[in-house]
């Protein structure tokens, strides 16, 4: 049997690129002879992250669907047609046997090209509220896989979120002591992880800084991940015992292992990772956009694995009156951890990789 060639399409945001990379790693693990090609743009996160992972990246122009009649709308057909022809030629030249899309601007031409060439396509949707690209591509797909239940796509089946092996295989209890010490904190005291993601969240940052002295005075510790270039928000606390200020953590499994409770946004990747490792959380959904972050965390909250507080309601009183008592309640945290882990899925990357390889061999 010839080694298959698969095309993984997605980009623009970490929510598309991270599961793509995790799936690619598993494909190469399951079939070292398989050729894995990623499709993205030259200005998305994938432009750096895909080559850094040792994957080949083919790029096409970013052509957003027009949302109003203007000059861009008039130019759209020609620009989109050009991208479609490029992808068709790429698939033919490389003998692509299956396409798997994760969302983003590059997916519509990949989906249409695969349909015209009768190449099986699979779709992975990370959010409870699917994006336009995957809504368009789901019909006629060989498989539609999702990170969450009740994602409104035809034939959708939940398999979870593909994630790095370091997170999927994390044993928090076994790693906790070493992880806490690696951040210069005390393993005997509970640790609150606060993070708004790689770009940070200004309101979260400001509230935790204003509440930090009270949390520390009551025996808690804070691992504050501010986001790149935003550590100045907590500079006045940088020397306080029990408060660790960092702008970015390259291996988030270390932060998850160190923490007893997390205060985070509820992006699809974050929710999936927290539930995979069983880390209790307080979700503070991004207050802008289409409301998908609140949807992403809804079922975990209902299951008892997390709380949800709106960004507008998060203040010092909530930090010290709700979150601090929770941090100081090991029995409740233990119950939340069990509920969170029961919701989480750790083998999504392997399952999706297997489906993609099977489709490529059939194709």
C-alpha cells in the first residue's frame, strides 16, 4: 500500500493551528511514511508554528468572504477563484488522498477543491458555535468531528479537541510538587492560575492585581500569566512571596500541574485542555464576539467542573468573596476536578489522525 498524502487546512488563530499540529503529530506517529502537508496563509500564526513543528506549509492568499457590498466584494470572485485553482493544482501535484480542515480562511477553497476532485474531506470544529468555513464544508463531508456536544453541524460527532501529548497525558497530582517549585512557589499552599491566554486579558490582569494582597494574606498563591508584553500590570507585586508574574508559559502543562484552580477565558482550546487534565476553573468568557466562549464552557459548568462569571461582573469582591473561598476548599476542588475530568477527552488527536489516515487510504 502506498504511503498516503494528507492535507491539513486551517490557520489564523491558535484555535485552528493548535489542533492541526496535534493531529499532524499523531498522523506521523501512527504512519511514519505518511506525507503531511499543511495549508495556511503567510500572515497567520501557522506561518511560524507549522514550520517550527517540522511540517511543510503551503500558503495561499487570505480571502475573507465579503459581508457587505463594497470594493472587496467586487474583487472577491476573482481572488477566491485564484485561491481555488492554486489548491486544486496543489492537491493534484501532491496526490492528496484526504483533506482535514480545522476552520479559517483557507478552508473553503480546500473544501471545494476536494469536492471537485472527489477527495474525501473531514472537518473538525472546535467551537460550540461553528464558523462559516466549517458550516459551508460540513455538507457532503466524509466525517464532521467536534470538540463539544450539540454543535449544530450536519452529522456532527464529538471526539474532543486534538491537543499536545504533554497536556493530554498530564498527571497533575504526580507533577504538582515539581511544577509548583519550578515557578518559585510553595507546594504546601494552594495556587491560583490566572491567564487570559497568550495575548492576555487586561480586565482579568487588573482585577487579580487589585485582589492579590487579600489572596496572599489568606494563604493563597497566584501564578499570573499576563500575556506577552503585559507584565507591567503586576510590577508592584513582583517581589511578593506567593505571587509569580510571567508573561507567557511555553508549556502550559506546567502551569496546569502547578494550579489548584484556574481563572481563565473559555476559548475552545482552553476549556478542552482544562477538562482533559481535570483542573477546576472559573471561566470569564470574552465579552466581545458572537458569544461562543460562553457556549464553550456551558456544559462543564452544568456538570459541576467550573463556575462562569461574566467579564463585567468580575471584580475584587468576586475574587475575594467567591474565588478565594473556593481556592481554600480542597474538598470542593476535588469534586470539581472529578466532574471536569469526566467531561474531558484526552485521545482526540489520535482518533482524528486515525480517521484521516483511513480516509486517505480509502480515497
